[in-house]
């Protein structure tokens, strides 16, 4: 099985998100955090988290980039439990039993997004509200440049 893990190419997430995910943390879309938001209620770092942030399942911070990694069933079960507790603590779920199906669905959605792609594929997300106020997500794969460089800056030459 595969799931998202956070990745950082630089420190920019620290400047754009209120709570920043650590590197190499399991992650999901996290769009549920904005289910009661509207375009006119989001601004600043909250708007950036809505627009481009994946939600870490360890520290519940945000990251702009995720990569696909292998996950075991035991690791996934632990994440379902952790996300279920997060739903109880922060989103008003009455208890873990009630929260568990929503947590499982969130992880299943992330797994289904990862399913057809190889490990180490890098993703971004772009979120917006449609004309009816519904949240829409678009996932993009970040592909490394394949063009050859037009000139070399230096050559490595072995000492004689």
C-alpha cells in the first residue's frame, strides 16, 4: 500500500503556514478542515493552507509537497486511530467510534490518489471553491526537468 509523506525542498512552508508539518510525516489532503469555510472567511496563512496544503497526520501541520511512500497495514491502522482522535479533539466528533469511518475514508482517498503512481512521486494540491461553494481539489505530479543543460558550468577532472 502507498500513502503520502510530507517533503520539504526548502524552508518556505515555515513562512506560509501557521502550523508546519515536519519532514517525512504521513499526510492526507486535509480538506475537511475547511468544510465550514468560505472564500470570504479565509485569508493569510489559513488561505494558503486551504489553497495548497497537505495535512500531516503526526503533528497536524501543513506541507506544500508530498511524496508517495510504502505504508504497512499496522502503520495505517495507527494513523486511522490518530486521525479519529483528532476528529474528536478538534472537530466535534462525539467519540472515536463515530470518528473512525471518516478517518478511514480520508486515508482511503489518499491511498486511491497514490495507487497508480510509483513510490517517490511528488505531488502538490490546488484547492478552490466552485461557484456553489463546494471545495474542489486538483492534484499535480511534480516532474523533474528532463531537458539537458545547454551549457556546463564546470567539469570534474581527476587529479593525475
